[in-house]
C-alpha cells in the first residue's frame, strides 16, 4: 500500500505540475503556490521511495551493514557513514518542507477568504521563501545535536525523544495551526452560506462538499493520532501505522485532483488544446474534414456578383465571361481561424453589399454565403 500510494501520487503530481507549467494562461500567483505544493509532495514521495528501496531492512545502505550468520543485519560501527546521515537529513528536510507547504496553502486560502485586501504580488514572494526555508531552521539544529550528542547509526533512530522534538515540533505546530485554519474557514463558509436565502439541505450540501475538499488539503487526518503517546499497545501502533501510511501516501494524489484535474480552468484549457490539435490535423470533433475554401468573385463592373465555389490556394485574377475582371480569394486555413475570417469577410461584404448602381441608382446585393459546409466541423 505504501509504494502504491506514493506511486499514484507521484505520477499524478508530475502530470499536474506539467499541466500547470505548460499552459501559459494558468500561470498566475495562485498557481505558483499550487506548483510549489506539488513539488514538495513530489520530493517527499521520491525520498520515501528511495528510503524504502535503498535501505537494507531500514537500517542503512548496503555499505553500512553486514549480514550475520543467522541472516540478520548488523550495522558497521566503524566509519563516518556520512552518506546515509546526509540522506536522512534531506529526507527530514523534504518532509518538513511538505508540511510547511501544506500550511502555506492553507494560510493563503485563509487570507483569500477572510482578508478583504490582500496583495498577491508581495505576499506570494514571502510565502514561497517561508515554505522552502522554514524547515532549515529546525533540521540544521537537529543535525548539529545528533552529530555532537547522539551520533549513532544513520540518524534514523531516536533514542532520545527530546532531540527528535527539535524537528518534530515544527511539524506538530503546523498541523495544529492548519487544523485551526480549517475550522475557521468552515466557519466563514457556513456564515456566507447563511447569508443567502437557500434551502437548508442545499446549504448543508455545499458546506459538506467544501469540508470534504479541504480535508486532504489541510491534512486534517494528522490530528487523529498527533497526541498518541509512544508507549501504547502494539495493536494501537499498528493501526496508527496503517492509517498514516494510507493517508500520507495518497494525499498528494487527492491534492492534484483538487487543484488540477477537477479544476474548471484546467479542464477548459485541455479541451481547447485538444480541439486545436484536432483542427490542425484537419479533423473536427465529429471526425469530418473542417478545411474548406471560399472563392469570392467580386465584379468591378456592372452586373458583378460574388459566389463561393473554389479550392484555389492563392488569390488570382480571372476574366469573367462577360469581359469583367474578377479576383479569386482563397480562405484555405484551419477552422480555428476560419470562423473569425468568415465573420470578418461577411461583415466587410455586407457593409458594402448594397452599393448604389451608378446608372440606375438601384440597390444591388453583392454577397451570397453558404456557411453550411464551412461550419460543418463545428
């Protein structure tokens, strides 16, 4: 379950990050926060995969352990083992940075909901700096304490719980603050829903939907076992382990669904891109060809007319049967531009369509369009 959850989250987060960065219309201050949150989840999932697959039974790298005659694993006491210690420093940094970015996302949403005037330009910069640097203030002191006072194994065990709280305190504080922000946002949403004259069932349905969406975002599930002491029964520890592994591994997947795949703006941009791709291949949504041409024969003399009936690639001059000079205009281009082109042609032609005849003073129609074939691919 651990590998499956992080694998699904990793794939969905990479795809969501690519979508956010690929479409220029999605680039804004709000998506900057989302992309940084996705990146923190990606780094956390990557480090969790490496930790699960590189370490020998969770003790250390293959160079740090030896196999005993009984088939067990024994840590080699000699040597600095700086590789595995650096690995766990990075692991705890990315873990803390992920919790900080969950807190930053919640804080940003809280400011949008509650603060009347919020400057995104100045605020986003400081939020990004805080999200990536705040964990350094806790991991570095913890590493110094471990190197000087408790330099055992690969720093993946915690014989003295007080030393580990140097780093764990940041995570617990962010979880508690996120839960408080979550409760306040629910309160604000409930207050705003009461301001509208809607039926109670519809009102509570909206509130329940908002609550379910915010639970994976704010990591509310962390609060369930945050106060559970370490000296509990093995059954309680096993339940806690499976609960946290399940929610933590799939949390990135749920976040990518909320902010990317279920987002209306993202879905609209993907549909536009797919439609442009189909149109560039000359196929409409119904599979029929959307390329068509229109030739306009505009008479410069008396009795001229305009008809649509050619596939010429360029504009050419011809001599009409009555001796008048006519010009052939081609509109062979993809449908993505064809609609605008036809509308512009139609407006320009209808504007001059009822020109006065110099000899008779009569109003003579000069344009006739048949858009049925042209717009068939729509």
